C-alpha cells in the first residue's frame, strides 16, 4: 500500500481536530465543533487539491465506481462544510457535532479510496 505515511498523518490530524472540536477546550483557533468543521473542511479541500491521486482518478477512470464514491463523499463533505459556514438549516447537518463527525468520516473514507489508485491508474 503506497502512501501509508500520508494516510497516517491524515488520520492523525483529522483525529486531533475532531478532539479539539468535541472537547470544549480552545486549541489554537478551534473553540468548538463549528470551527472544527470549517477547519477540517478547508484542510480536506486542500488535501484533495494537492494530492496526485485525485486528478489521476478523474482523468483515467471518470466513471469507475471508486471515482464515483469519491465524488459522492466529496460532495457530502462540501455540503456539510457549507452548511456550517453559512448556517444553513439542513436537518442533520445543522448540528455542528454531527457535521464534524460527517466531515471526518468523509475524509477517512476518501483517504482509503485514494489508496486504491494504483489498482486503477496504470
């Protein structure tokens, strides 16, 4: 499995931000679940832009089931982050604690999907 170090770092940072959001303590600029969701969303979007696997998935296999799963989980993370930024009253995503867990889950799933790139991209 390639990129296990990046995977471990992603999960570690995601876990730290989730802990910071749910603990109720102010850690750096994260002082609650809403700010943790926004931070995690921004970091997740940045990781998607700089990681080489995303572009390879889309250009080589745009209709592959793993690529489609990546689209779906990315859209869920984007919608959840936007709901917290703009305070949209979307039923489940309006609660910052649930939104934090949703974004963290999407990041974990997308990072696992990204590890399958060598199987698809030749």
